[in-house]
C-alpha cells in the first residue's frame, strides 16, 4: 500500500499527463502501479511507474522516427497492460491516441473501419499476436489498411527510450480521441485535451473522496472512457495501486470481480447497473461465504440508468459479506465531458425521488412520498462541483426549466471537451449552445433528459430515444424493464423498445433476447402474451411487434448500452438473429418492411445521383 504524502495535490500543478507520469516515475519509481490478473486467480503481469515511463518512452521514440507528431494512432489491444504503455507512448510522442476495441473473430469490422477513417489514423499500435491476426487476408480486406503503418509495441526494446525527445506539450494539447459509444448514432471522436483530463481526474478524486489509502479494482474495458479515465488514469493521478482484470473474465464468472475486491481490500470499484444485476443473479449463497467486502467504500454506478431495485437487492444480498448500501455511488458522466459530471456525498445513502408516471410522461415532476400506485422511483446522480455548471433546459425554447420540469441537461466547465473531430457543424450544435433568454453560454448539450431537485441531478432518459405515442412521452428503458420482468425466459438488460411509423402512426416494437437455457423449450405464445399484457397494464401501450432474438445478439455499445437505433435498423432490414417473430398484423408488417427497404434503396440511388 502506498504511504507517500498526498501533499502534491495542492503543492504541484501539472499541465500534462506526461508531467504527471514523469513525477510518479521519479518519486515512486519502484511502486507497483498496475497489476493485471489472469482469470482473477493469478497475477499475469504488473508494472511499476518507472517501467511504464521507460516503455512509453521507447514506444514514443519509435513513433518519433515516423515524424507523425500531432497525427492519430489507433490503439488495438486485448485486455492487459500493453494498452497502458501504448497510450502513454502516444502522449510522450505528441501523437493523439485513438483507443478502440480489437474485433473478435468473425465480427464485422465496420465500426473499427469507420473510426480509423474518421480519425485519419496514420499508425496502428497493437501486439505481435493481434498484428498477425489483423493482417490476415480476410481482415485486411475489410479494414482497408492501405497507408497505415503497423507497430507491435510488445516487441520493442526499452533501450529505444534513450532516443526519446520530449515533445512540446501544454494543457491545451490534444491527448486522445474518445469515440462515443454510438447508442443513438454514428460514433464520433470526442477531442480530449491534457487539461480536460487533469481537471476531470481532480473532480473524481474530490467526488469519490479518494486518499493515499485508496485501492482501485477494475474490469471495465480500458479503451472506454469509464475504464481508461476512472480505472487507469485516476490511480495514476493519486499514485495508488490499481488491479485490473479482463471484462470477459468478469462476464464469464462475476464472482471473480467480488473476489478480487475481497482479496486486495479494494476501496473503489464499480461499473454500469447491469454489473450489479449480474452479481445478484449469478453469485451463489455458497460463494458469499468466502467474500469480505467491508473495505469497499465507493461502489460507483453509471453509464446507464441506475435502478433503485438493483441497489436494494445488491445491498441486501451482500450485506452478510460486509457490503454497506452507503458505498453505492450513483454518478453521471459522458465522453463529451471527459467523464464525470455529477456525483453525491461519499458516505451518504443514494438519494431517490418517487414521481408520478403520468406527470413524467408530460415532462412534469410531481413527487410522491410512497411507491404505491402509478409511481416511478428515480435514483439521483449527485450534484456538480463549484467550477462546473449543470442546468436543465427546454430543448425547444432553449430556456431554463423549473425544478418541476424535465428538460435537457446542459453542462459547462473545464472538463467539457473541445468538440468532435472533423465535425464542425455537430460541434457547433452540441458544444456551443446558448440560453435563448439570457444569452449565457457556451454549454454542452448532452442529449440526456433529467431534472434538478435541491442540487441533485436525476436522469430520466435520452432526448433522441424518447418514445412519443399519442402525445405521451414514454422512456424506452422503463418499457424494457417491464418486458424483461414479464417472463423468466427473457434476458435482463438485453432488450430494446422503439417506435416505427406505420400508416402515419407511431407503433411500438420490442426486440428482446432470450436466455440461452430457454432457447430449446421456449413457449412463444406464453412469452408474447405476457409481454403484451404487462406492457398494456403498466404503460397503457399496445405492442405492434415483438421479436425474440438469440442470446448475445442484440446490438450494444462497448459499455453495454443498448443501441436502440441499430436495433431499429436491423429490425427494418430483417437482419436480427431471430428466434421468433410476432406481429399484431404479420401481413401488414411484412409489407411495411419491404416498403421501407424499397425507400432506403431509392434514397441511396438519389444520393448517388446527386453526388455524381
């Protein structure tokens, strides 16, 4: 455990992450910074601060021979520590890092190809093994590798570090592009500077109440903002130990996450709501006996809607292991704000608000003291620090909402990124918003909906995902939760609700994964009946179409969010991995899908004609 003085947080000011890592390498050179676990049972590898800097300088020196300072480098790595040294290698060379997830076998390369082309990457950093796989004939054709220089960083000698030359960097220098998860559209590269990162790390440190005694455990993908900024850069900022594991190891056996927290006496660890749900469902009573979670002080949860029911169940099930409900830390953040935007008090219980569902559908907040009747419980995500402003704005009038109104969440402050890479119009629209009545700004338009009560932020949904039927607003995540609870054969957190335009009216469509154990014995009529009945009872909505799909096939983002737009596109294109397909009127539905396909084809042809 680290025993150094944390006085540097106030005595030293770092302009870049390179300065920060250099400081760690000089003052804590032999301290183990990162440990990566192999299936959480053995330590696969570890790195000291001195070793990280040495490897980063060697990678940087190799990049400097290519004369690409300011250019973009795509980072493709399997879980492990190679990504971390490559990320810092880019920073030490003044090259803009572009983290991405390496494609799995037989997986479409379209997203990776889109990122590489949009970022105008000049080089790809990867491992020797992945380099061999990615340069195979089948992958090479899909990724369009022409013009890209490939570099396997795990085979570089650290002696190369002697040739490294410090680049000219400052707080405004672009550090990396964080490509958005694409839950509501095409991924865009968010431009994050060194100053953005250091400010956000300071926010996290203060919000989480981190000290020199903090120990971090993480399984989140390090190419994603929550894993990179929360689990990799925050421990560096603090100078404390970090224990990492593969996301696959967690998903295959969730107990591994909790065992790692227990073994290393971790104080901070977390993930999206679904991670806690998985533990609730998969960890057995026998496994509970071996866990000690009393050290867990900050169990952060974000990136997707935080469910009060999940917090209650997890706290109840794991209380015998020493877990305290006060450890739960609901928070809110996004790539466009580097990471964290709001968070609560570290030692306080999560704050909840019971509201009338009917009023919420009209963008009004009517609070209720009990959960009885037609109410919904929303979990608060804390408040914002003094040097950052969060306001709720009517997305049509662009004026401030009252505390009794739902509106779009706008943010301003030093953690707000510089915009989208090569997207001038979208940057202007999203990052340069001004209030219509006061002219205050610029603000970032988050695209998220919510409300503020006594400084506490409550999230209600995504602006573009809101379902409007007969003038009533419905949040898809609420319908999805209703669906997954309607029958035990339906896989939690793996459903999408959206609307299609059919005969000039909005019609509700449900796409839902089936649990693997039910695939061969599925009573489709029973499942469909339960879904329709429950959705009518709880939301007063008729379902137009229900598509039951195979386990693990629904489109998701890298952080586990449902990609509703991609689900809708696949539904219309007829490309879902269908187990069973039910429709209110199968004949009309088929005609609609064929008509939509014809229209899409016509639009493509018209676009081609215009471009020619």
